[in-house]
C-alpha cells in the first residue's frame, strides 16, 4: 500500500504488522509518557498542573483539596522547599472524644494546675493564671452586688482547693518545740494553745522567718491549722497555706524538722516527724452567708451506721461506729448556728451528695430553726473532730480502694469505683416520681470535715463573713461543689474573696511586709503603669501638676524614711493587738500615744465624712485642728519636665526620619539596609516614661499637706453604706495627728482633699 508522506513523496506501508511487537513498542512509549507526567520536570507546583477549572485558592495549604494522585508529589515538593507540610486540624468530633479530650486536658495542665471544678468555672467565669493555678476571677455576668447579697442574705460558694495543705505527724513535744521558733505569742495564740491542741477548734496565725532577730522578724504569711484528737502521743497537724508563699513555708518546715527529701516518707532522723504534702488529696470549699448551714443540711445526708450494714470500710468498726453516729447526730441537730462555739471543727460521714440533688436548682432554707433553749448546747462542746481523713492509711483507702456493690445496704467510700454521673442520670430517669431522693442501694460513705467561721464581731457588721469551710476528698470535689450549687449557692471567685475581706475591714490577704505581698504590689504597679502608658499623651493624667509623687506604687520605705529621719531598709506591719488597741484609745482621746518603732506600719480604716470615693494609691494626709476641711484644694503645680519631654520627642522624631531616609536610599541603590536598632527605641521609651513618672524623692512633702500613708483598697462599702478605704500609715507619723482621728484623703487623679475619720484595724 502506497501513501503520501509529509514531503510529498510516495511511502510504501507494510501490508501487515506483528501485533505483539507493535504493542510492546507502544507500551514502552506510554510508560515513558506517564512517567514524564508524574514527575515535576518543570518549575510548576503540583496543584498548578491541574486545569484552571479544577484549581482552588487554598490548595497550597490544604492537601485534601488536591486530587489523590497529586498529594504525594505535593508532600515531596514541600519537603524540598524546607517547609513542613501543613496538616489539617482534626475535626471537633474527633477532638471531643473522651480519650482525646482527657489527653488534651492533661497537656494543658503541664504549665499551670487546674482545680477539680475548672471545666465548670471556665464556661462561666473569667479565668486568670495566678500562683501556678488557673483560677476563676469573677463571673461573666454582672453579679458584684448579687454576690454581696449572697454573703449577707443567702450563701456564696467558693472553691478554695488552691490553698494547699501540709501534714506534720509525729510526737507532740517535738512538733511544738520546733514550731515555737516560727510563731510569736505576743500577737495571738500559737500552735500550742490549749483550745487548739485538743482538736476542737482550728486557728489562724502568722508564720515568721526564724533566721531574723526578735526585734525585727520577717513575716511570711498567715496559715490556718487544726490538730487531730489527742488519742496517743503521736499527733497529726494540718496546716493550710496560701499558694503565694507555700514553697517558702514548705522549705521552712523541711529545715525545721531536718527532713531528708531523698526518702520517700520524708521522715527526720532524730524525732521521727513526718512532713507530707496533701495538695492533691483534698478539696476545700467555702460557704459564706446565713443560708450556708441550710445548704449543708439539704446537700448532705448522714447514714445510720449499725452492725447490720455490710461491706463497711475498715475504718468503721464497733468502736468508731458510735463516734460517727454521735457526730452525725450533732450535724442533724444543727439548726441554730448561734449555739456553736467559734472556730469549731466538726467531722461527719455523709452519703453521695448526687443522690439528693433537686430536680432543678432550688434555694435551701431552714424551716424549723430552734431557739437556744431547745438546743442541747453541751452537744457541740464535745470533741467532734475525729475523722478518717486525718489518718494516712484511711485517706488512701478513701481515694483508691475499690469495693464491691453486690447486695443492698452496702457502702462504698472509694473514688475509683464511685458511680459515674451517667449512672446517676440513668437512675434519675428510671425514678417513678421525678425529684425524689434516689434509692440508697449502692450508696458511698464519704468522710468530710466542717470548719465553722464566726465572721466579724464588730458592732457595725456583726456576723458578716460567717459560714463553713468544707474539706472533702479530692475525687469527690466535683460532686460536692455541684450539690452546693444545685441547692441555691451562688458561686464566686477571687474578686469575691477580696470583696469579703474589704467588707470585713481586713487590710490585706498578702501583707506588704512579706515577700509575697511585695511581689503582689509589683504586679499591681506594672499593670497600672502599662495601662497608663497605653493611653495617648493628651489623655494621660499629668501627675506632676497634681503633685502626686507616687501614683502607681506604695513607697513604704521612702514614706518611713521621711518620717523617721533615717534610711529605712526594712519595715514591718504592727500586729500586736494590745498595742493597736492603745493606739485606738489615743485617737479617741484621753490616752497618750504609745511608743512605737520607727519602721512600722499601722493598719487603718478610713470612712469619708461627706461625698467622695476612696481609690487605690490615694494619699492619707494630716489636718490641722480648726482648719476648714471643705475648701482644701491642691494648687496646680508647674510641670518642670514638660519641655524635656517635648525636646526628647522632637529629637526622636528627627532620628526616625533620618533612619527612614537612609533605608530609602539603600533601597534605591539596591544596597542592604541595616535593621532598625531596637536599643534606640527601648532607650527612648525608658527616658520618656521616666519623664512622665519620675522617681520620687520624698513622699511626706510632695504636696501642701504632709502625707502619712497610702490607701491600699478603696471603694464603696455596702456594709457601711458609704465610701471606705483600707491602708497603712507610718508609725512615726502618729504623733503628728493633731486632730486625733480626723485626716484628709486625696485620690491620685484629683486636686480636692476630702475629710475622713481614721480608725485602727484590730483583727
């Protein structure tokens, strides 16, 4: 067969071909073509090989948008470019699976510790990182006044599990002799007080550094404590420490008792004293308000223990059964808190609180409040503090023992085998009558400890802040907390803790003479300074014109140095109650001022006589007797640093313009330009800030009236119905109060002085 070729010549074609030979030759060509298509011989990316109608904008980032035949090529190209291939985020359904969710929560707790109620709080509260914990600060809704009403009329619930516990066990004389070095009997009762050593009451005291001298002892912080019952020579002491200074006190106890940390039991070699950390074993909740007892009565059910009860835990025997029944009976008779001794410790054994949840959130009340004549007061004078939680072996049994649930009327106390929330919900669904108490076939027996707080004892707000502290095993924290909420408790956070202390006229939770208090003041100062310098210059308050030397810091040392006439390196807060009462008598008239050290601070309370609100960092000034207090105004001072700030700003702008022209010239000439010097910007910022807020040289003579102190907490007090301030004044300035308890206060952003009445805070 003839055919015409491309050049017009005749080409003869074969009349027949060998099919197998022709197919084999074509297969090689097809393989070479497919290989060339699969490899990226050019400069195109894998997703650029697709037709335009199949391309998507996010193909370079989301691999799933590419066809499967090109995904491997895309991964190889990303590796060659040095960039790791971006994997897509797992779906929410996958992330919310129980196992994956648990792993995610564990990962997020590596840096900061979570409370057992963290998930509940995180959905409803503003959370902050503080003292190594993730803590609830305040509710997301507007509830400041509602939380105050809860403390006065209802009940406020707070999770205080971040307050850690240290257990000290050993011979009573050995423990007391060592702890006497870190306490001071002049300012209050110590660990060895008779009312505390029997275990009936809990106490509060201040721990001091034993390395300091007696005349100037460095305070570390306040702690709560209580003893177990004195049944043998070996005693157990629980000390609850704030996390701000927990590490320092733990280090102090280890040094006092000469603990060998290399040993697992943490036992000292000489006296056999054991020091343990119980920070993960216990949960602590605080109920504040008149209905706190009603919530406890509704949320907690005490079982009736007898010999017919089977499968009881080992800490319940014939001897302890009578003790538990007596404690439970005392709790059942608790209808009038006026019969309770102050700081009472009451240990009870309760059932699973989830079994008695109401169908919906209900406000608990006490309908049958008995009078004092109908109550056997002697019942609460007994020692009712025996609890298995104070015994190490029983406490571990409560946390980890796995019991059996076969049969009726059997009790469990373990956390690992307690009924899950899903099982409780199924039991509630199967109940014939909604809202009734669930049957107690598989009830759990849980030992808890109740601490009664009496609150204030002053005439103005007597009883404010009273309530209960509830100590539970940590595995049961969530169940008890939700039970308190379901029975009408309003939940508060750190803001409510500060508000309660303010209404109780408690100057500080962390005192300024402690290391933790100094750190807290530094954090507060940095926060206020950053907020101030984020404002534009024309919106900032010019404190130089207002004669405010220290608008965002408490310069206690400079204040004491001004009044004592000598350099002050250290200072302390006056805590001796007898001396504080003498100072109060001096202010009211008729008694001479007591002799005080030059480097001491006196805690004071201020109430304004007329309108006006006290604010933080406010000045406390003296007033001359007979002077009209209505027309005192600080004159406007001249800002001597305004010209320096203006010149520095112009110089800095000129420098920035010069650097900008240099960068443009380098880009035009295609030369590498030097990066912006960060040191120049940092130096300018420090200089400008120092001109806005210069370092104070004096506090006492900074304005027309002598300054004697600072207001540390100021706001409107709902208890007094007027503005109130809490702060400190220099001890050397006490004799300068010619008008006794009449002083002047001035806020940092105001020129007007307001008259106020000064009282001494005696806690």
